[in-house]
């Protein structure tokens, strides 16, 4: 018989500091590798026209998107969405911590 709790089994870590450290390590490694890729690439003056072309195209696309009424409405409610996402994350961490401290975690 299937468990009614969910479709996929999930695991909750009893130590969220390990998850935070792992995320920080991945982010810092990505920043370092990207910086190395940019700083040690062979920049040539003859290729600068391509950068200006890409930046001009990105600006034109952003300008077309930024002047739509739907985006302006979405930007009105985006702070509320950020607040809701943050509170949901805090609630889930608190709930997982209380489950771990109560011994309800099956692992």
C-alpha cells in the first residue's frame, strides 16, 4: 500500500548548517570559476564589436519587455511574492526542525 504523505520520498537533514555550507561552497566555486574564465580568456580588440552588438540586442529586448502593462502589474506584487516565499522557507525549516526534535523523522 502506498504512503499517503507524498509521491516522492524526502529526507530532512537534522543539521541545516551543513546544507547552508554546501550551498555557500557551490556558489563561491561558481563565482571563482566564472572569474577565472573571464580573466584568463584571450580578449582581442577586434572582437569588441561583438560585445556591443550583444549588449545592444539585450537592451532592445529588455526595453520591449519592460514597457508591457503585465510586467508592471507583476512588479507591483513581486515584493509580496518574495515575502511569501521567504516565510514559506522559514516555516518549512521550522517544521522540519520540530519533526527532528520530536523524533517523528523516519530515515
